[in-house]
């Protein structure tokens, strides 16, 4: 436990946006000491991003509202300082790295704060070089930030806050746009920076298991604008509170609960590296993995087939190389791989946004070469990764209704379909809102709703759950699973290994524009060669099976998948006992969210 000076100190703190009817934060009492690493988690709308904005000064200087109580950062009351003063103490790395770039080159971007301080050229170059070397981006100083991969962009953002020698590093959803391997690297980098530079680190993140790849001192859990838990990882995970609050616990812990293993702080369940399994626990895990599970329904005939697809934007570099696969009617399929591997390009080729250079695509046996984009859209719906690239209308309802109106659907039918989609996507309270007032995550759900209302035969979603909390993730995925049961075939481009394991029996792996894997999710995520080549991550279930001495770890992972599927099919709920709460709670915080974009 750190006993250093208090760097961040909330005392009976509250905050209410001027545009909102109720406060977003209530009675916050929290002390973070020098050198601590703290993880803040909670369902969307719980106030965690608002809490972060109070720490870095965006509240009250950018987002106006009423403050009650006290918040001190580095000994000074924040409301008595300027946002510039606070930036000297707190460096923030945003979820969307692109939104944080200022310079035309990586070097210029890292140097931005130094230029504002009138730092001399020689000193500036030295500091930038040191910061870039620390985060492993020194070889890209002359490159444009927008030419980099997601992981490299994140490193540039890290370096940009390091040059100011701030005491506190605040990371808001640092893993949201990263593939699993890049996310693992990012957490390792944050850990190394904290230790080498003795920084105080605050991380806000939905992907709890990925953050716990490295140790944290405490996990702060927020719900409905209040702190409801403040515990070391071992104690919090053993308590079972996470699932009750709709926060996903690590998969290996879920598997242990399924197997009847008692999860207590004594076995150190906070991290897989520290977990201690008794012989009794190992026996229970083995016995559980041998239990029979009802067989999955067999998918139908081939609906979508690719035969030797090639594609390039320029003649110099092929983006897709000799891609072949078959998707059967009624399947849910994951398309996974590194950032920049060609996954999104593949989706664009399927939808006809760009045309293949070679090979062909067949829909229900028919060559799609001569189909227009509109004709393809009647068969295949596509939800892009960046919601801002899809949204056309200023109001939420009109955006979701637009496709139906273009197809001449009657307004009574439109109203019924739009409201149903908005409810499923957790957006019904915002049906009359302007899209500009929503957070990034809420905009994402608007774009999903706008495609779902069209009832396509195939639905392609690019990162459908990125930045979503477990409750909204579950609502969206259960709705997609419901559509799937009704005959909609679903393809998901994703970095979320949980999604891949829990919902898709078929996975296609793309790396460097080539297909390197095409099998079950269990096969893919227990294959070290494929996971390394595609920047995936071996599932923690695989590691748990090895720790338990199970001879067939791949079979153990498959059993977990089958159990998850069977539980959802019979009970309509996800996860172990208590997980039903993940989909409960209505529109939590809906009357508190606003233009400040607190949700994500």
C-alpha cells in the first residue's frame, strides 16, 4: 500500500452539468497517493469519464456545471486553478488518439507542449528524442501521425504527455481501438513508465482483464455517479461485485465459478500470474470440462463465398491476397487480425464500396460482380467502425429512420421498427436528441440501430462492441444473436476475444492481407503461431487449463464456449450466476448524460 502524499483528493465531491436535471457525481470521497496505479471501472453512464475530466481540469473549465465539495490535485483546489495550471500536473491520453494529434509529424506532435513553454530547440529535440525512445516510437519522428497503426498512435500520445514531466498520467479507455497484442503492449508500457518515472497512474477502461495483465494497486468501481467499491484486485474479484454491477470479470474466473471452484482472496485471483490453484480446484476444473453439453445447431447452406480475392488501392501494394472462405447461412463469424491487416477492406469489397482486382464473390451462389452498392445493401448491411463516417442526419430518430424512409416504408411501421432498435441499443431515452450531443459510444449504437432496422440477410459489423460496457455489450450481442436465430447471418470484425469466444463458432484470421486461419474460435485462440502472427492473444482459459494440468486445453476452451452458448439458449442470459444483472437496470444515468459525452 502506498503511503506517499495525496496527489488526488476528493472530499464529499459532487458535480452537475448545467444542461442536466440531476448531478452526474455524488458524494465522491477518494484519495490517490503518489506512485499509485489505480483502475477505474463501471458501466456506461456511471460518471467515470466525468470524474476523469474533473481531475484534468476539463471540468469546470471546458464543461460547465456546479461543483460541490472539494477536489485537490497536487495540494491545490482545482476550481481555484486554470486548466493550464492543471495540465502541468496531469497528462491525459484520450480514447481516440486521432482527436489528440496537433502536429503534422510525430516529432512535432510530441513537442507541442514544449513549444508552448518556449523551450529551446536543442533542449526540445533532446526531450522529444528521450520520450519517443521511452515509448518505442523514435524511428517514426518524421512520419505523419495518421500514417501509423493504432498501437503506434497510442505510443505517440503517451510520449506527448511524458515531455511535460507531469505527476499524474490519466488514461481514458487506452485499449478501445487496439488489437489484443497492441493492448497488451500498451499496458506493459504504462506499467514500465509508471515504475521507471515513478508516476501516479489512473486508468479508465472497460477491458478489465486486459488491464490486469500488469498489477494495479486498487480498482475503483463506480455506479450511478457514486463510488461503490474501492478494493485491491484480489478482494474485488473474489467478492463477485463486478458481475452484479454488469462489469465483465476475467474469463478464467468465470470458468472457475462454473466449475464450482471457490474464488477467495487467498488464491489471488486478481491476476492470472498470481492465481494459486489447489489440487481440489484442479480436479473440479477437469471434471467440469468433461460434462456433456447439448450440441450446437448445424448452420445451413453456403450463403457468402469468396474465391481467390485480390485487392489493392494502388499498384504498389496488395491489401488482400488470394482470400477464399465460405460463410454458411445462420452463422455468426468473427473476422480477426492485426490493425491494418485488411479486415475492414475485406468488408468494403464484400459490400461493393471498392471492387476486387481478382477473384469473385458469390451471394447464395450468384456472382455479385454486377450488383450495385444499393442492390448489395438490400442483402448485406454494414456498420462501420467510426460512427462519424456514417451519420448523416442531425437528430437520432431521423438517422435511424433514414434507410426505411428511402425505401418508402410507411411512417407507422418506421416508428415501430426505429423505437424497437433504439430500445435494444440502449438509446430510447435519446430518440429526440441531436446526434451531436451524444458520446462516441452512443453514436456507435446509433449506427448499429440504423442498419438493424433494415433487416439485412447478412450483417457486417466493424468493431460492434468497442468502448461498450458489459451491459450494453450484452444487449447488443444478445440482440444480434436473436437476429441470427431468425436467419440473419452475422460477420463481426473485432479485436474483442471475449466476443469471439462467447458468440462466434467460426473465426477467420487475416494477417498481412492473407488468410492464415479459418476454424473454430477455440482452435484459433489456443494456437500460439496464429495468435502471434495475427496480434491476437491466447485466451486466459487456455492458460487456466495448463495451470490445472488439463491434457486437452483446446477442449477445455471449447467446453467453456459450449457452456456459454447453452446457458444463453436456455436462460436468455449471459455469464455465471449473477450475470443477469448485467442486462438489468434500464437506462442508467440517461438523465445525466449530455454534451459532455460522459458515457464512454
